[in-house]
């Protein structure tokens, strides 16, 4: 963040320095003479008591065409030539600056006056405070207020002074300072007026602190303050923003009781709350009341109604409303049109949006680039690039030039589909149209190349930006760091963090979250906690994402007590654990075979209103399938009732569970269901079925399963072959085991030691010493020498 320097603290030149700078400047003698002549005329007017004429003359002397470089320049020259009347002159000059809306110049002048122990009148200072607030110079407003209050020169702030200071504090979102200003006012025995209360209530409502706003409102009533329309509208808006619509309507009833007439703002605010809350029937009644009271719905009104219907998924309601306002002859403005079209596009009804747009154009609607960009965005979202390009062509046919946003929508889509050649092609088209690449386009390209791990190209783009004086921002570095982390290139990701800091781009919580997640995922928890500590050192508060990344990493390492400690930190930091938090904990306890704890967490999350996801059920069903298939089936049913369809992980866990428990028919039934649901079976599916058939001693079906597996392009690997050899060994079918052993060796795999011992021992007992010795020699050749110590087998093999 750039360091902000207050105008009131800028070092100001002394009078001597000012005069010296004038004498050394290129001002001609004639100009100097003219300046002194103006000062002489002003002095005469003041000495003659012609204050009105003097005030008008001063205003002319601070215009850009004046011979004086600034009001401070005029002040310096006058105070040297007529020190006795400088106090009167300075106050008039100060007033002229505020009247002329020159707040910066007035602040500079005030600093000079303070050095000369002069003070403007309170009225002039209040005028400056109003000017500063109007110019959105809120920090300067508060600093000037502090100087007035601390001056000790008999300037006593009045209600207006406090009101402007309060406004500035609220605009800055500094409600603590706002409260201090009001308390200071009370200590000065000044009773807050309605304006003061309204400003404070407005600030609290903006921050959604409705209970505090209610307390201020109650105090206002206790002090016999009369709430105004502004007061009521502010409270209604606050309640609507926190979804307390019933309280908003209670305020509306109170307005009726107090004979305070509602206005368009009142109705629009209520409509906005109702539409956001998807209460469209209530919204319709409020609209009818609004019209009955003679208020004509404006573009903002219809924008909210369109938005409400879209939130409810009522596309027909949107179109019916559009037809209704078209029949009424209501002209839609650009903002309302954008809301309507954007909503339809987000619902996937881009063609309908374009049809509505065409109808609007036929009624004389004058479109701009924003509306066309909305349609381009809609088609890009549907991956219909050809239609998006056609919209751009129509846009140009109407004399509108595609802008950077237009081109970036297409470039972003091509980057999303990893078609970087097309993305670059459209960059060149953009440049040929005379549209320069901006920061957003560069960021899109960095993210696109990062996603395909073309990091050298990302670095080239950063260099190109630097050569064109376009400074990368946190998004530029964030895209690169995110892609590096996902590719496991954590050292390079950290180097980018150091580079961005070195270039004055401050990392935010999202940047650190990427690094913490990347290191946690790779099990490098020491580095994850190092970044976590660095966040705190830099004054960046951890977010829920931060805690979830650390908890996930700890759970993967089985450090469950520490993980639970960080869940407590989530709560103490003002957040609430979410489904990701619980999924990590359930998965961690599942890995430690603590099924009971998994089930307790599952019940706890449901009691908190946290909806489980498919990832919640993965470890739950996998864990229960180890020892309790009835419970696993119960969880499956709960999952289905929530509208979640089993995926391959769920099916495999259940199939494996049934196979382990000897229920091969249920396992086969689930495999058939997988195929019907178009869920691809994999080697784990077949391995479980093979295991189940061995448990039921159905050896012939095992061969069929392996053949089917191969037919589906799933080549058996070491785990399948080890399972086949071991299964035959357990059934004392050592010939069958040796058959699969030979296929394992031919495919370049290695039998595990325990199964190998079991096979060689079995072959020896069957008198098949030569096969046993072959296995021993093959295993020995691969570096495994602790087999075949049986001397009889060796001697027989030699014979």
C-alpha cells in the first residue's frame, strides 16, 4: 500500500523561503510590480472598510489566471506588506478558498496561519470541513478536526463541526473513532442532533451492526429526537442487508404510525430485500402499493425484480415481467438491461437474452459496449465461441468498438480450454484493432500458460509487462504462484513471493493460502507453518481457507490432536468450521482406523447444519466397509437421500467390503450397477472381485475376471498378480499360483517376499522342487537372497 502523506503535515516553506524562491524565479520585474500593485489595491480596500469589494477582489486573485501561484503565495506577500490587517485579510482569503472549493489550498493556508498564530473563524473552518468531506478527503477532515479541537485558542467546535468529523470517520469505516467523536460531543454538553444520529446509524447499518444501530435509534428517541425519512430508510436498508425482513417491515409500520411518508427509496429498499430473499409474492404486493401511492417504478426497481425472479430460477417470470414493462411503454436503461441479460446468460439462456436484446434495439434502445460484452460473456460461458465472435461482429456493425474487456473474454475462454495458440491469435487481433493489452489481459495469459505449466512463458510475460511500464499486481503473481504450487514447484513459488515483495506488491491472505496449501499437500508442514507465521508477522489475518489447509496437512500426517487444536482456533478467530474442515478430520481419523470418531464428527457436522458432500462419505463408507457393512449401507442410503450419486471410490469401497465379508453376489451386483450408471470400473474393482471369489473358492471365475479385465484395457500389475498368487496359495493350488507367477515375471513385476515364501514352500511340499528353485534363482537375481534356504530343494534342483 502506498504511503499516504497528509496535506496538513507537508513541510511548508517559510516566508523568507517563499520570497527567495520568487526572486530566483523567472518572474519578470513587470510581473513583480503587477503583483505588488494588486496587494496595494487589496490593502486600500481593507483599510477603507470596503470588505465586500475586498472579498470579491480576493476571489479574483486566487483564480488560475491570477499573477499569484497560489493563495499561500498571496498570503505571504500581503502579510509582509500589511501585517496589521493580516488577521482580517487571512480570514477573508481562507473563506474565499472554501467558497471556491479549493480544499487543498485552504489546508495549506490554514497551516501558514497557524504558524503566524492566526485562526480563521469557526464558520470558515466548518466551511472547509464541509468542502473536505465533499471532496472525499476524509482523513484530512479528521486531522483538521483534531487541530481545531486541540488548538486551545478559544475555538470551540459546534454541532456542525462534530457532524462533519463524524461523517468522515463513518466514510472511512472507522466506527470506533466515530463513537469517540460522539462521546466527546456529549462531554462538551452538546446534544447530538438528528443529522448526527442519522450518520452514526448509517455507519452501523453499513457494517451490519443492527443491534448497535437499534441502541443509537433508542437513544435518539430518549433525547426527544424526531426520526426523519432518512433515519427510517437507513434502518430498513440495514435490516434488509442482514435478511431481517420482518424488522424492516416493522420500521415501515412505524413510519405510518408517525405519519412519515415513504418515498421511492423506501419502496426500492424493501423490494431489494424481498427479491434477495426470493419472496416474490411479497415483492409484487409492495410494488402494487408503491404504484398506488403514485410512485413510478424506475430502472432500479425493475432491475431488482428481474434479479429476484432469476434468483428463484423463474426464467418465465423474468420474461413475463419484460413483456409487461414493454406493454406499459417503460423504457429500460442500460443498467437494467445489463441485469436482465446477465441473469438470463447465467441461467444458460443466452439465445433468449439475445432475442430480448434485439427487441429492445427495435424499440430504440441505445446500447453500449457493456451490454454486448454481457452477451459475449454468456456465449463464452457456454463454450460457443462462434456465436460470441458473431456478437462482436454485430457490435462493430453498430459502430461500437470492442474494448479490452471484450477481447479478454475470448482470450480467457481460450486459456481456460488450454488453447494458447488461439489466445495469442486474439491478442494480435486486439492489437491490430488499436486496443492495447491491459493488466487484466496479461493476468489472463499468465494464468493460461501457468495452467499448462509453461512457466518460462509466464516469466516472459512478466518481463514484457515491465518493459511496457505495466506493474504486475497481486493477481498476476497469485496466478503464477498458484500454478507453481499445483505443479509441486514450491521453491519457485516461494521465489515469486519474494520477488513480488521486492517489487512493492504486498501479498494478501490468498497468496499465503496457496503456499500453505501447496506445502501442506506435499507433507511439508514445517514450511506451511513458516508461511503461517510470516502471515501473522505481516499483519495478515488467517482465513478459514488458511486453517483448513493446515488442518488438512496435519490430518494427512495423522497429527489429529494438533488438527483439532486448529479447529478451536477457527472458532476463536470468528469463523465457523465448514464441510472442508470436517471432511479433513473425518478422512484423518479414517486413516487411523478410528471409525467411531469419524461417525461422531459426521453427526456433529449435521447437527451444525453443515451439509455433507461426496468427499464426506468417501472415508466414512471406506472405514465402515472394513468392519460393519450394515452401517456402510445406512450411510449409502443417507447419501442417496441427499441426492448424491455414488462415484467410483464409493462403489469400490462397498465392493471391497462385500468381498472381504464373503458376500460376492452383492459385490457383483454393485459392479453391474457401476456399469449401468456409466461409472468406469478400474483395477481396484477387479482386485476386490478377485478377492471375493477366492474367499468363496470360485477359482474358475477368477480367470474369467482377469480375462475381462484385460479385455477392458486394464492390464494387471504387481498388486493384481500378487493377489492371484496368494489366493491360489491359500487354496493350496500351487500349480495355479505358479501359473500366475510366471505371467507376473514375464511382465516385469516382482512377487512380495511373504507370498514368494508361501509359494516356494508349497511347491516343495508338492515335490515340485525345480519350480521352487527357479523362483529362488529368479528372486536372487533381483536382489532378494533370503529365500530357498532349504538344502534338499537346492540339491534336487541341481540333479
